C-alpha cells in the first residue's frame, strides 16, 4: 500500500519527464510555434531581438508557474474525490437492508 509513497520519496515518480506522442495535434502545434518563433527571431535585430528574447524567457517562466499550479490543483481535486468517496450514507438515499 505504501509503494507509491516510497517511490515518490525515492524520486522515482516524475510525471514531468513524459514525452508527447508523435503525429498528434500537440506535435503539429509545437512545430508551428517553433517555426514561427524562429522566423520572428530571424527578422529582428538589436534592441527588438533582445526584447523578444526577454519576452520568451518570461513566457517560459509564466508557463512553469502555471503548469505547477495546474498540477497542484489537479492533485488536490483528486485527493478530495478520494476522501469524499469514503463517506457513506450522507446523501438523500440509503441502502436497503435485505
């Protein structure tokens, strides 16, 4: 029963290390984003290029915080669902004893 907790403690549970599946809409969107970012980066020079690079760094940082919050929120929701599933006879109906 403690297996997942032990794995977590030992650092063997790392959902962020997953990779996306090839041939998906995600891959298509990622390729398009990278292609357009490269085009824009090649068009810019000097101050504009510096600003764009700072923008990309800030976007990456915001994405990191957003992903962390989504993970924590989802984990908490899952835990609440599990906790609530242990409550019995707290609704409008109860089981009929045969």
